[in-house]
């Protein structure tokens, strides 16, 4: 019964997988529902599974020694954790952390199957390459944002990514959360958001931000 449910999930969210690959994953993987806010990995941990997301979002971030966080990207339905693939294949520990941003549903593939999947299923091989490529491009955007942009530009870049990830012009998020993700102070974030509100790029509410449809598109 569970195998057939996993097959249906894979067909819906990973349509590029060949039929034999879907059957193989369904026989060996597990389906797990994880509540929002639960940690999935921390730096220094070994991966035991490759993560495929079928619902909700997983937040991937880089923590420092003082407990601060820097937001990197979201894993959304139809995507996989590239880092879990790399670390699993080479028995490396994680250098980043991840936790569920929403209630999420995950397909967990045992890491010992990685070599088998790459050797025998061409659609998995291409999926791994595309996952690496897309995450690498996303990381370049993050690096550019940190290295070359002022904080106001970084904030706008961050809000655009949130808009795209949530597919909603209303972002339920606090100034403290934004400050944590950008590794800056709440006072700085509040000041810059107020300036954006004065420029009519957004409207501020308690624990929420309404993005202007005039300036931004999903």
C-alpha cells in the first residue's frame, strides 16, 4: 500500500523519472510527514537518506558558532537536497543545517542505494546533475548578494526569493526572522522595510508584509 502511495507521489512531483526508477525507489524508500520547525540536519551530521520533497518547504541555512543563521534557499515540492546527494555519495558530514519551514512530506531514500541509482537509471543520473546545477546557480546568487550588494539590495533580493517560494504577495514573517536570515539586526531591517513602504514597494502589517504587485511579480 505504501509503495503505491510513493509511486503516485513520484509520478506527480518527479515526472522525469522513468517507470523502472519509480518502482525501484517505491520499493526501498519511506514516506515521512514532518511538522513545521523540525530540524532535519545539522552541521557535522552524516546523512542516512537522500531527501525528496513532495509537499511543504524545507529551509536550508548556514548557522555560525553563536547560533546565528544565514538563509540559503528553500527545498520545494519536486526538488531534492543536493547536499544530501553529495555527502551521501562520499560519506561526508553536512556543512549546513535544514529544518521544515511548513508541515512537509518527504520521501527518504537510503544512502546505500545512491550508487545503484546512478549506475542503472539514466533519469536519476540526469536529475542529480540538474539538481547540482540549479543549487550551484542559486548559491552564486546568494554569494553575489552578500559580496556585492548593500543591505537594502540584499533585503529586496531576499524578499523576492520569499515571494517566489511562497507564491503569495502576503509574506507572514517578522522583522526578527528576516534579520536572522540576513544575519543583521532587527533595527536595520525595520528601517529598510519602512523605506520600502514609503517607496510603495510594500505595505507593513503586524507579522506580515504585503508586497506590491506593481513592483514585483510571482
